[in-house]
């Protein structure tokens, strides 16, 4: 007889609604340790785990597209995402990890051929302010950072972050003393500057002066080896991207930028030297070099040619050797130009 009275499983939409009710309770309930609150927190943890199981599947079954769509539809009907983000600090570590994965997955779910997460975030863009400020909270930084990277998959969200005052904060977050948080901030910074090509090109053109002043002084000239190494690698990725050709032309026309690159070429770290070379070759290859750039290259010609004579990658790399030979030819053939 027992089997007749089994409760039927909840639908994905019901799981979302019950999660929302529990989040509202947690948001309202005082931060005391009474047994009812403990019970509700346990129930909330189970609900979030169930949401994750529906979206990702489990050891026994793959996710079902229809269930995922119904879950996503219900999730963005009300303010469940806002509630989840604001209640995250009150959850235990496991529930935070599960919630982070749920938010990440929801950014990719299509409902009626639309990424409805993108529409929701456009209407609730201030949530990005909360996620970015999370880098200042040691307990929340990695969870909010992972959510933030998934949200900026949407171009409109990435544009908001790029154009906000928050961009300036990343130069400090990347240098936070906590290595894991600094690395997470660097990963988000890289994503912002490489994912949406046209938006990035527009941002860099509009904000060239302050952005590269900060980039040079805080990252490329940082006293931290890892910061310098990541920064020179990312700079190469940005400048060598075809969509940033106008920004690249401007960057390689600056004597201050050339001075920084030449200092990085002299680093003892092989990996920094190699990444610096990939940017330096753009200065050498520029067919419209300003007079002062030509003057600096000629003044340092013998040192540069000596440096490149012994310059090798750890593995044989034909493309690198060809680039190096071209740079050597360019520098060797330079003639002084009248100012």
C-alpha cells in the first residue's frame, strides 16, 4: 500500500518556485541559529542541488532539453537570480558552488530560441555592480567572479562593464595579495578584452589614453612577475587581433610604449621576453614609423641585434624564426630621418 501514496516528483518550474520562496525566507529571516532557519537552509541547499542536477544531468541521466527550458523560463520570470546573488553570502560553501554552476549554465540556455538570461540582465544590469564588487570580499570573490565571466558572454552585459567605472578597478583587483582572487580577476579582465571583438575595439578607441596609461604603469611595469607576464601576453593578443588594428597603429607610434617593450625584452624571464618580442615586432614592422621611434631603434640597434642573435624559443618554431629574421632586417636597414 505504501507505494500508492508516493509523492509525485516536482516539475522543474516547481523546484524554481520553491527555491525562490526559500530564498525570500532567508533574505527576510534574522541571522540567528534557530532550528527552523537551519531546516530552511538545508532545504534550500537541496533545492539548489536539484536545479543543478536538472541543468547538468547526473551519473544516471543526461539533462533533458524540455526540463531545462521550463526551469530557465520560470527562473527569469521573477527575480530569482537577484535573490540568489544577494543571498549567496548566507549559503554554505557547497550550496554556493552549486548556485554558481546553476547561474553559469542558465546563461547558455535558450527558451523559444532566445537567450532569455541576456534580456533579464539587460533589465537588471545593476547585478553586475554586485558581482564585480565581490572581488573585494575574500569569501565571495571566486563565486561572484565565475558568475560574472558567464554573464559577460552576453555582448550587452560586457559593454556595460567595459563602459562602467568598474573597468578601472580591475587594474587593482589583478594585483590583490590573494593569488587565487588576483588570478580570477585577471581571467575576467582577459575575457572582457577579447570576447566581443567589435565592442572591445570601440571601447579601446574611445578610452585609449587612460586605459593604456593604467595598463603600462600598473601591469606592464608592475613589480610582480606574474602580473607582468600575463599583461604582456594579453597585450599581444589585443594588438594582434585584426579588429584592433587602429588601436595597434596608435600603440606602436609611441616612444613611451617602445621604451617599456625594450625593457621587457631585457627581462631574465624567457617567457616574458618571447611575449614582449611578439609586441616589439609590431613596432619594427610599422611602415610609417614616427621619427622618434626610428631614432630610438637606431640608437639601440647594436644592442637589439646582439639580443636577437641569441634569441631562441625552447622548442623549434619556424614562424618565430621567420618573424625574428624580418625584425633583424628591418632594424639593420633603418636610416636616420630628418625631424
